[in-house]
């Protein structure tokens, strides 16, 4: 991944177009697009949605300051990590008490991951030696995934169970981000192919990596997955223009928002 330290910039890879899929089981495929603009925001970035329809993400105010948010129906809660500035939320657990993960600017230059649960922010700094981090996904077991930067500025995915970090580097990857985890412990990864330089996406079950690229594209970026194994994507065409896609029941469907959305 490009060396980009602001969470607004770095998380743009995994937040920009589609909220992560977190529904428990796959219903018949019915797609409906809804606006995700918050009042007074100059930009709104959904990051995840749970089974109850609670949405989390980030927005930018008129002063150019980024804030995280939780949207429950019409109730909007702004999240600003007290340890820094420029907060954004990236993921939410599927069920039960709300647990939100994301990142904030700890010192205006170095993002750090966080967990928000029961009204409390907890830093997710990454393993020893990490210079910055971002938490991107969480399941109902409290397992958290994301990425951290090493001393060379290279990105590595991580899995956090309790207080133990496991580094996740896709095979033949120059850099890796872990974007989501479902309740079965399956992790979705985005990575740069060391051999080709292409953006690719994979699923990791704890033992093996399975590539799940959108076919015939200039790059695939997976955002999240649910318990049924549905995956949301952003894919790039040959001009570098981004598009959405959904992997559902083994088939990939391109997603194009209607005009005006």
C-alpha cells in the first residue's frame, strides 16, 4: 500500500464506497441504494453496518475536521477519540452490544487504531515495533483485524485476540491490510502483489489463503465479509476508476449506484 499516515487517506482504501457486509446469513439477493449524507457534513464515509441496521463511519465537518459516527435509526452519535484528532470509524460487530473500531490521528501525523465499547475508547496500537495502526474489523467474539506500519513504512495485516497480535502477510505480498473478520474467524485481506504490483484480495481461514479477485479488472479491494461469506469490494477498471461489487453465493455482481447517489 502507499505510505499514507493520515487515517482519512489510509482508510480510504477500505472505506470510501461501500459499508462492510455484516449480516448473519445471506437472504435472497435484493439490492437497494440509500444516501449516507449526515447533516452539516461536507463528506460522509460509511464504514460498516450490523444486523440491527446500525451504521458507523466517518464524516468531515465544515472546518475540515474528521469525526467518527454511530447512526442508530435517526439517532446520531459523534465519536472523537479523546487521545487525538481526526477520528474515523471503520467497522462494527454484527450482533449484541455495540463495539466499534477505527483510527484517529494521535499526533497529527501518526494514526492509531481504537476500540470503542461501553462508552470507553481503548487504543489498538499494533504489535511491538509498529509505528502506526488502524483497526478495521471486529466480530462478536471481540477478535479485531486491521493493519500496522513497520519502521520502513510498510503495511502488514494483524489479528488481535485478547492481548495477542498475529501478523498477517499474504503470500507474495509487498504490503497487506486485514479489512474484515466474520464470526467464523474468516479474514478478508487486501494486498499488493510483489511480482505484478497489482492490488488483490484474499480470504484467510487461519491456515490457507484464497484469492477472490474481481475478474478482468485493474485491481480488487475487499472491504468486509459476513458470516455467510458474502464479500463487498471496490474494483478498479483499466483507467483506475473505482466501482463496487458483491461476492454472493460464489458469484460476483457489479454494483453501480443510481444517478444522484
